[in-house]
């Protein structure tokens, strides 16, 4: 199978089919992430179109040394989704959704691809292995787009405590996830 | 800060959770610290995997077509941009940015009253009403905005363009005053055309400035840039812009 990176290179050369294939591989993941952050399906559509539009325009600047294509797309999707949430002034609802994520992760329909289901199981288990306060702080940062001091305010915890939780939680996640997913 | 303390910032940085000052300081440190860069990269992969926790939702079948249509539209836009003349190489950078424009930001051709505009600009200079005027210019519907940055590092600027009033408000951050006999000049650049001056400005010793500048009649621009020029400004830029940004329509 063509590698993701090869697809991105073909996109940089203007190959539309490569874009379609990249969407087939990563569109669902981007859509799921967008939905988790923005909530509304119509907004998630907009985010996904934006994400692949940006990937199309910036394909030539993609640097494989900085991470996988999947995490590149996820970064764009997260940023665009959080921008949209902020632009619409819906931050508090986004935070509620962020808080709901781990609760929901149990009983949802299976993903289409086996790899994604497996990878997802691994991350969900790793997150579940973290002490609750660490997991919560990390989820608020990632899905809620909050900074450390905003998380401290949100949870009414001292900033130092939040910093320690995020650091310790991320170190543990890195160990559990084996460091490399590319 | 000790090496150990810097390294401790890698995880929150990769999660995009550092507060502004910490982030700026850490980014400056990152530029010269390979160990921290490696650490950030490994945490970035961890953060990237968090995306997988999002519950699966099946996208609408039409979404793929929309994605492809967007790419076609971008290409069409790109094909309309003439090759930049080599004697103004930095226009190439501007053209590249235009490529990055997702269209649909639209063109605004509303015609404002010239006198009202000049008045607004005068007011915007020093009186108490200046704040109101700036605020109204910025908050009006259809205001275009642009973030001008030098690859994410300071200085930076934010531009608000109110086409109805033909005025731009620019807020500059972390920009030292221009050297003696020099000034900063703001440019509006329409796709494939030569830059048009939007005026000159000079921040105070604190590196900050918010000011209103008049936009020439009929000028519609998609890219905005700042250069350093001889006092009084130049008819055309003589330097490579150190701040550049694309104009977007506000939500």
C-alpha cells in the first residue's frame, strides 16, 4: 500500500486522487475528532473540509521528521475545531463534551478499520490506566483547548498541581503507548 | 532555568497547554536545544494519539466530494495568480500566501463616504472618541482580519479592515521603534498586483501600537505586509517584509 507520506507528496504535485485516498484513510478520524470538539455535525463537516484543504495547500511543507501524517492531520483538525468553538463562543459546551469523552468511550459502534479500532483500544486503555485527575487535566488540554492555568481555574486546583498532573500523565502515557505510533 | 526545568515543559508544550509567556520562553529555548526538541516530538506523537479517543462518528457521504471540490477551488485560485516578477522577489512570498487563501473570503466593494472615513481616522488618532471609533471599526460586520507574523515569533500584528469605512486598524505587538530616520510601512496587496501603501506607523518604546489608517479608494487586498522604510515611507517597498498575513473575513 502507498504510504501516507507518498500520498502527501503526490498531493504536493497536484494529484487530486491522492487527496481522495488520504481522505479515505484519515477522513473518519478527523471527523470523529472534530465532532468530539465542536459537537455539531455541520460544524464538524466544515472543520474536515478545512483540514483537508489546508493539507492540500500545505502538502509541500509536510516534514515526515516531525511526525506521522496522521498526527499532522489530527493537529490541524484539533486546531481548526478549537478555533471554531472559540469563534462561536461555545467554549463551555466544548468543555462539557471534553469531560464526557472517557465516559462515552466504552459502548460505541466499532470503527471501520481494524487498525484504528486497535489503536483506539490501546489509547483508551492507556488513558484509563491514568489516575483520574491526570486523565482529566490532559483531556481538558487536548479536547477543551485549555492552558494549564485555565485548567487550574476550571478545576479549582493550584496551578502547580495541574502542571505536575499533566507532566506525570503524559510521561505515563508515553510509556504505555510505547512512544512510537508511526 | 535548569535543563531539567526546561525539559519538564516539553509535555505541556506538546499538548498546547503552556500559557503564553511560558510558551514564548520555551519556544525560544527550543530553537537551541536538541534534547528538548526530541522530547517535544515524542510527546507530540502521544498527543496525536489522543485524537483516537474521540468516539467514532460516520461522516456524511457527501463530505468526500466537498473535500475534493475545495481542493479544485484552491487550484483554480492559484492558476489565476500571475508569475511574480523576479525584480520584486518578495511578491513571490505574497503570492504563495495568496495560494493559501481559501476563497470565499470574498471581496468587499462597499463604498463608504470618503469624508466620514477621514473623520473616523482623525478621531482615531488622539481623542477619547478614538477608542469608540477604533472599536466600531473593528466590531462592524464584514470586517476582514489578518494575523501578521514572522513565522510564529514576535513581533506580530493584527489587522482589522473595515471595507465599508475604508479604514484599517492595526495593533502591533513586540515591535521595537524603528531606527532613527526609518519608519514602518503597512502594505495591502491584491492578488498579482503591486503592493499599495496603507500608511506608515511607529510603535512606542514599549513595542506596542494601535492605530487607524485610511485605505485608498477601490483597493481590495488579500495579503497585508509590513516593511521597514526610510522616514516618510516609500512608494513601493524597498525591503523584504518582516510581517506578512492573509486577510480573512471575520465570523
